C-alpha cells in the first residue's frame, strides 16, 4: 500500500495534506482498495462548518457506501469538482487528482491528534493479519 510520508492520517482512512492556510483531504490507497470501484462521491458544501470526526462526505462504490469524516474542525473552503464526472479518480489517483475537499484549519492543535505515516502503516498492517 502506498502511504506517502508527507501526509497525516486518521484511523478511519482519511489523509490530510497541510497547505498554506488550509488542509486538503482525501481517502487513502488502502481505503480505495477496500472499497473497489468508486462510482459516486457526495461532497460537502463549500462554506459548511464541520467538527473533527463529523461525517462530511460519502464515497459509494460497487461494493459499499462509506462515510468520510472531517479529520479536523474548520470550514469547507473547496471541493474537487472533477469527481462529479469522474469519481474513479479516487481509485486511480487517491493522493492527487482524487482529493475530496479542502478545509480551513481552525485549531492547529487538532493536527497533533492525527496519525503519522508510520503509525498508519502499522494500523493497516495489523488489520491485514
């Protein structure tokens, strides 16, 4: 599984990439592989205020529908419009073109609660045993 070292992770398989004033969010390679073929993505509304741990999006595959949780609290500042016409980007490029949304960082201390790449690798290794 691909687990980039420049990201933070959640136990529920979201990744977070910190930018200048916001954080880009998507699902991990492990999550997209478990879901299989993504056929629809329901994204949050720009301007919506969310709390860490709150379900904010849904990814539907041929196998299941899964809630996507906000890794941190903040306001949705952007969504990925490309997923409307090509939800499979979540499968083919989960850390790039398959990103889901961006959120403002309201409380930088919440970032410390997220998993390091090594901790996330340990979690997915343990789940595969």
